[in-house]
């Protein structure tokens, strides 16, 4: 799914807002984008096989980067 499928990522103002909040929370915007894209790709599916595994991989990577 394209990054701009999520409205906040499709405008300069939205991107700036997301960056501001990511900085405050200590989250890399690339990691947030990846999480949002994975969830957006699942919209409409009744069965979300592997979704939590994908989230866990990204969150684990974020934790390793912070260490």
C-alpha cells in the first residue's frame, strides 16, 4: 500500500504533525509508517494471519535500536 494512502502521510502538514509526535515519543517515523501500512493492508480482511508477528518484528527492532 502506498504511504500516502494514510491521509496524515499525504500532506506536508500531516507529515510534520506525525514527525513531531514521533520525536516526542522516541519512535522512528519509518517504523510507524511500516506499522500503519501493515495494518492498512489488512483492512477488509476477516482473518489477519501473521499481523501480530509482523508487529512484533517491528517493535522488537525498535527496542534493539533504542538499546
